[in-house]
């Protein structure tokens, strides 16, 4: 996949995140991706957008997210669907570390926080694949 920088008003991430990101993009052959001022990356795969960015309040961690689907206004107000989201989280939060979330615009996605010390290129690639597979399975349900 082709990585795209995340452009936000977030402060420039700490050196540890930039170093982790540089190691990842080099291992994937994305040498043209500038990690100097990057706030993270995102890319699309199998109809899901994957995002990786520094944790907003803990410099020793980063966040990985993957879109599942977008809900319309009626779905966002459906108590049965919201109850299902809570049941999914209750069953999954200890087992896999991923949490399903819904933002104010109706974007349903999974996310998790990861320690930078655990961020080898192989582990990141496994997280990316895992996020896409889990988002795909949840999106079919």
C-alpha cells in the first residue's frame, strides 16, 4: 500500500514515534515517505482506511485505527445496534486489545493503543493485517 501522511494540528510527535515510523516505512519500501514532521500515516486496503498516529497523551505509545463502516443517522440512533457495539467490546477488549468505536460523524472503527517499545516492523505489519481482518469481519456482521 501507499502511505499518506496524516495532516492535523497535532504537535510534532516525539522522536521515538518518528524513529518507529521511519523503521516501518523503510521496511516496507516507502523511502519517499517523509517522517520528519509526520503526525502518522494512513492508507486504504480492502475498503478500510488504516491510521497510525502518536498517542495524544502518552508519548510512550501510539494509536492504530481501522475503519469498519459509516453509519447513517438512523443507525446511530438504533439502540439495538448500540447495544451490539457494547457487547462486541465487552467480549473483545481483554482478548484482543481492540475496541470498536463510533465517532460523531457515524464512522465506526476499531482502535488500540500500542507501546512504542513493542513496535518492530514485523509487529506493526501484524497489527495492520489484524486490524484490516477484524474490521472486515465486523463490517460483514
